[in-house]
C-alpha cells in the first residue's frame, strides 16, 4: 500500500516563489514537504523504477513540464453541473461541489440567492450540514439585503432592507457556517447590520449597492472587509463621484472580488484593480450559477430563469430580463485567462485564486498554499496552463495519469 506520494520534477508555486524541478511530497492527506532536492531524486527514481509502482511505501510521479499550484479557493459560487446551492437539496449541492472540484476548486463557500427569509433559512440548514461534513467551507448569503437599483439577477420583489434582526436570523440558521453576507450599506439598517456581522465573526461584504463614496467609507469603518464582485452591480467610477469602487479599492482592509471570465470585466479594468489593490487583496471568484460546466440552455437561479447563450448567463424574463446572471466560469479557466490574457505573473494569479480567499475565509492555516502540514490540496497544470490533475486532502479527484 502506497503511504507516501512524491510529485516530482514540476514547476511548483510556493509562497516564496516558483521552484523549478521541484517536488511536493504527500503523506496522510497532508503536504509532508516541498522544495527541490528530493524532487530531483524522485525523478531519477521514477526513471529507474517506473514499472515497480509502489516502492518502500513510496510512489513517485514524474511531472516534468507541468505546474503544481495550490488548490483553488472560491468564496463566491452559486452552483454548477446543472445544480444550484439555492435548491436546498444536499444531493444537488454535492453535484455542484463535485463539478467545481473537477476544475480545481478544492475549497468553496456556497452562495445563496435572494429569497424569502424562511426559504433562505432552510437552505442554510442544508448547507450547514455539508459544511460540518467538510464538503463546504461555509455559506455566503448574497441578498436579500441589497439595493433595488442594483439588484442584477436577484428578484426585486424579494429584496428588503438589512434589519439587524433579520440578519441575525439568517446567521443563526446557518449554525456556525455563515462566512459572509453581501449587503448594500446605504439602506436603512445597513451600517448597524455591518457592525452586527463583524461582532458575530461573519464577513460583511459591500455589493449590489448604490452607495456613495462617503457611505462606503462609513461601511468599511463599521467593519465591512469585502467588495462583492467589484465593478459589477454598483455605480461606475466617475471623476466627480468616485462611488464605492474608489472607496473599496483604496482601503487596505478590503479584499476585492473579481470575476475574470472576459464578460464581467475588461482586461484593463482588472489591471487597474491589481495595480491599486495587489494580489494580496484580490480574490478571483466564479460567481458561477448552475450552468457552470454545462452547455447552453435554460437554468434556474433561485426563483428566476436564466438563459445561457455562448457561455454567458442572462435573466430570461421579468423586470431584470437581460441582466447578467452570475457566470458559467470555473476557476481553472480564470487561472489560465489570468496568466495568458491578462499577463499576470503566475505567483499573483495563485495568490488571487488560493491564498487571498483562504486567508479572508479564515482557513489559511489549512489551505491556500503549498506548505508542510497543510492539506494536500493541489492542482496540476500542463505547460499551456490546462488542468490535468486535482488532488484534495491527498486523494486524486482528477488523476494526471488518466489524461
């Protein structure tokens, strides 16, 4: 029985930089070590004894010409594989989880969509069980406490002001699994709700907002620490009215989410965000709905119908028809786009996809980087940055040997 696996000869992205001809050693579901020397020895052993399989309880896999990066962390995702977290069904949620795992997302938070409070509480109960099982890293409530002027793919008649009592109800329904809540701080009760979330240890995120620059600064002072999909569903950056974008970009306490699918953001806008915030304050997200990993067609998003055409999801009917409805993105695609189209250094893309969201979610001690003692969550990419392998807790979700 193989007890120790050495992934050798690859370009390994560590917190200190890229190691050429490096290795990652996995034992007991955790990273036992990573670096250079053992990897070089492992390649030689692999060349001599590839037919032997397990040798002395150790198996070496030669990954020369590949990249090894930490498993991706998605802090904002609504579904995938034809399934939605808002369905309130554990099997459907697991379908979405497995879909994104196969694309490299080894840690994810389940995002809900605006709905009736009682429905959201029921969804939270289901998702909290999956969190307790270790399948999810928690729950993100996106709505219903958002602006009717910037509701996007959320049903307008279900929106409400962020009354702290209602906010507390949802957090308590999550039974300790609530990680983040998006709200519009300019609404009545907004700042009090931000303060409550901070007191409860839940991330308060500014999003789907019509807030001014000044009101957004007040929200950050009250404890808001995330910008929900910055630039989208908020006022544009104007020279006399900088709005929430400038306030969120300029404050070092705020992590900004970006959807890097080529639809939500122009590359120049993404470059602007990185230039001001840096990779340590940018978290790439999918904001994916159920169509992620699927073909074009009709899909549900909470109580709304979404049409996906050419990979772009839009509300099919009603007062918000035509609005972009999340994405069909997976994080392996976001990574490849970041380094090939946006020309980001690989190390910066890795931080934005793994280390930064892991730290924000409070799980950076276990995941988000390749370091001894952390979970063996990693992604193997070929020389063209296409995904060929995914490991989670030391087990292959996608084996590079099967490709």
